[in-house]
C-alpha cells in the first residue's frame, strides 16, 4: 500500500512555520524567473533611429540633426527609419542640392539614446531588413520554454524537485550572463543566451509552483498557488524599476537581473 502524502500533511499540520519559510524562499526563484521574460522588452528595446548620413553626421552624431530635412525622406511626422536620399555627387557635401530624390537603404543608423544608453537592437542592428532577428530571438526563447516544459517535469520526477530547481536556476544565470561574458556583437551568442534563458525560465517556475503546492496540505493549495504568482509579478515590475534607476546598458542589465540566480545553490 502506497504512502498517502496528503494524509500525512493533514496529521502533522497543513501549513506550519517551516512550510511558510520554505514558501518564502520559493518567492525568489519565482521573481527571478519572471525577470528572464520581462527583461527582453528592455534589453531588446528598439529606440528611435534613422540612417547615418555620411558627410552630414559626425563620428558621434545626435538623433536630431538639421540635415534630416533634406537628407532623409519623411513618413508622416517623422524621418524614415530605413532609407535615405542618395547623393547626386561623390563629394558627399552636406547640402540640400547634393541629394537626389532616389531613396536607398541605410547601411548604418543613428540612435536616440535618451531612454536607454544601449540595447541589443542597437548593438546587433536588429532593424529594417534585419528586424526579423529581434522577433526570432524571442521565438528561440519560447522554443527553450517549450523544451524545458517537456523535459524538466520528467527530470524532476526522477531526480527530485529541489535538484531540478537548483539546476534550472543556474541555466537562468548562464543565459543572462552570456552576452556580458562574450562582449562581441554576435547575434548567435544572443540567440543561444535566449534559448538557455527560456529553458531555465520554464524549469524554474515549474519547480517553484510545484513545490509551493506540494509543501502544504490539500486545503491550502489553491491559495498558495495564487500567492506564488505575486513574486512573479513583482519580478516583472523590478525589471522596469532597476532599468529606470540607472542600469541602462543592456548587457549589464541582463547580468544584474540574472546573476542572483546563482544563489539558488544555497537551497541544497
């Protein structure tokens, strides 16, 4: 005859001080798993941008420049993000009569850095003809979540919830820290980091949710299943707050939001 785990919890107490402490500890991986999701809107934020116009823009150009009125086509009330007018002569003088009305694609861009100093979209130039990179990177993240959802439930049944939670938390740390470690402008590194983060997110929140319910008795599981979502939402809010308070470089932001997952080793 198998052991009735729920009956044991009913006998010893469905929610005791120890169970509340364990639930409190689970709030941290719940919050950190949310950060992996919501950070993408900040690290891959697409700022206002326009073509870099050789001959008109300096080495460190500003987004707003007077030559925009004649060097770039306008779309309603803003300059084109992806095209510029072609020069009529090879001397590249920044005058209105130096440009034709022929529109050509940008090769480089000038970015508005008033909100964030730097983002993955800026570094990897994921705009215009390569804008597919930005959506593809998030699709890769979702693929990671799918794989993690399929695998980590089975893994946790075999090796235990706690060990799996510690492992998936380290995946979150690795995925978020990769772009900071490999500083080159490499889209494959960025995509791989998003896949690893997707794996970690799925496994971490699955284990957090499962443990939050399994630690308490049957009559409290609905309540604790709802409450464990609160730190998840809080983690999402913290992403915006940390960015607002001054972490405005995307690699550093990903590092700050991901590295604390290493502390999950202390759960051992």
